[in-house]
């Protein structure tokens, strides 16, 4: 018998000062048995930090041709393609052709992933955002995770401030481009 996904609930309050976005949401998130808690938490942070009307998670592991997170217009066009981890250069090439905005949130071996992707010459690499989230920061959040979670996020001046279930932490959130300007 295949193990079932575990559902986590997040009550999110977002203050993204850098983008001028303020939003509150209730977000149920499924943790697939083959997915790490760190990956799932990075998905949640990316969802919040990329929030705009039309944002959604993909249908899951059974949908490999879809972005991990996307923003779609009312007529179904893909406005933003967001990946977590280290997608292949080919996947980012596909994303660059399909969406106006492409972003990668990496929580593990970010510098190695950035160099690998940069050296592979990704289409429109100078337009693709690469955001490194400190792995130790994500692991700390994982230690605070409960089935029902209260999550306050604030981004200001390339710094991410998070309060998860009453415990606060912060980390740098540097955005770089995969193109020649690096």
C-alpha cells in the first residue's frame, strides 16, 4: 500500500515590503511521502513570496511537465513559473519559453546549483531569478512545524523575517540572475 500524503495547514500573514504586497491566506499543503519537510517548507515560502492573484501549486509529483508553483491569468496563460530546488537547464529553458517570470528557490547547496545552472547557458538566464534560502534556516522552521501552523512572513531589503508558531527567525534572501551578469 502506498503511503498517503500528510496535510499541513498554514495561516499566512505576508508583508512583502520589497514588492509592496500584503496578503493573508489559509493554505493547505500536502507533504508527499517522497518529499522532504525542507522542500515543502521552501514551497510554502516561495508561494508566499511570489503571491499574486492566480497563484497555485502544481497537481503534484504526477505532473512533471507543470511548474512547482505557477501564476496563471484568467484566460489560462502562465504568467510566472516557480521551481524549488535545482531544476535542470532544460526545464528552465521550457519555463522561459512558457512564462514571463521564472524564479528558482533553492534551499540546499544553493551556490553549487547556481553555478551549475549558470554554466549551462539557460535561455533568458538574465531574466530568471535565483533565490537562495539558507538550509539551516529551513531546517529550523522544520523543527517548529505542526499540523496547523501560524506563519508570519516579512521581506524587506533582501532579508526574510519569519515567525512560525510563535518562534521568530530570519535569514538573508539574495536574488541573483542566471544570465551573464550574475
